[in-house]
C-alpha cells in the first residue's frame, strides 16, 4: 500500500479516463477508481456503492456523490451519499477501516464510479 502523500499525488494525475472496468453489473470503474481500489485495497467502496443502489431514494438520483471521511486515529469512518447538492440520501458509520486517506470523494453517474477529476 502506498503512503498518503504518494496516493494523493497519483490520484491527482487522473483527468478523464481512457478505459472502463466492470466491477459489478451496475458499477463500472474508471482508470482512477480502479487505481484507487487496487492500491488502497478498497474494493469495498464499490460494494457500498452497489448496496446503496437497492435504496430507492439513492438509485433514482442520476448524480450521486460519495464521501468517505476517515478518523485515522481510531480507524473508523463515515460514508455519506448525497445528490450533488448536499442533500444526504444515505449515511453509514464504518466501525473499522484501514483506508489510508482522511477523506475521498467519488461520483457515481450512469453506473460509472469516478474520481471528481474524471467527471
């Protein structure tokens, strides 16, 4: 696993995407999200996005913003999904994570999970 600084520097290099990778039937990754999940060992982020699609008020939103905020000291986190205008559709406490960053934001549009810089 890379350190925080290296991971952030590498993630900042992703603008747009050249490839798409099917994670699940309803979740497609971009180059940036595939890199993130491989390097940070966090394919569970895709699991969360997929599981939220079973919630009607989430799945009917065409633009979804996922924000993971991590407390690195006690290795807990909070995941929120909003509609892009700050209206929280779903919030989930995560009791344990070894995710290396304090926070990450991902967009989910047309079944594609992407970094904001790839939108």
